[in-house]
C-alpha cells in the first residue's frame, strides 16, 4: 500500500516538475526588436525579416511595444492580414505595450488597424510550433504592463470584434529583443530531476 501511494506521489511530482520545466523554457520576444511596433520607415519587410530567425513555441510571449492612441494591435485572419482588413478582428489590443501569450499552434496574424499603417508594412505573421526554440543566446525584453484588449470597433468601422481577450503574461523588466523567462532549458531539466528524485526518496 505504501509503495502504491509512493508511486502516485512520484507521478504527481513528475507532473509538477513538467509544469515547472515548461514555464521556465518560455521566451519573451519584443516584436520588431529594438524598433518595436511601428510603421517601418526604411524596410517594409522589417517584421517578416524579424521572424525568419526565430522558432516560436507554445507559451512564448510577444510584446508589442507602441504608444497608446498612436498604434494598436489587431489579431486577424489570414485573408484580412493579406488585405489589411480591420473590420473583423479576432482580438484587439489598444493599450501599449501589449503583451500576448502564444497559447495555440499554427499561424497568428497581427496588424496595426490605424488607417494606412498595415499597408505600409506594420503587420507580422507568427508561426507557433510545439518544438523548442533553436539554440541561441537570447537577450532580455523590455518592461511592460499587461496588455489591454477591448471590444471597440476598428478605426473607421462600426463593427465590433467577436472576441475580447485578456493577456496572461507580462515581459520581464529588462531591455532587448527576447529573453528566457527564468533559467535555461538545462537548468529546467535539473529542476525536474531534483523534484522527481526528492519525491522518490520521500515515499519509496
């Protein structure tokens, strides 16, 4: 009986350790790097170039750094992204900086809905994978408050969005284009093993 109880507790410990492992492996990215979220001035492909060297994974956080009432962030469908249509937004973030957690795989499309901004290149397509980000030396992301999303209509439109999400994470308080949420993946693995070993010693 004691052995069975110990096995159950070890299993629970493993689940806890996996949760810790996932949380510390998440990465925060400032969209556009040091440029932030704005109208590209010299390179209209700024944001498409920015995503090329990065593999985004579940749990990663995007920080759209912009001035409130000057820019905004709308998540839209691919068709609306391609044509810069703002009347059927899936999500709206009107207060900068906006912090968005990537909680589903596949493509996520974001545009600025201020008239003329999207067509000028202020748009980004993010592909989310379940795989870990490629080995690199990430730098920290800038401080930001929680993103605010509302159901107000797009500029020049009376149609409200179908969904009004709330953000679930905020960026760490340092500067740069991206950061580890806490420790490296190797540190997370060590934490996982320590928790698992501790449960095994206590209850087996």
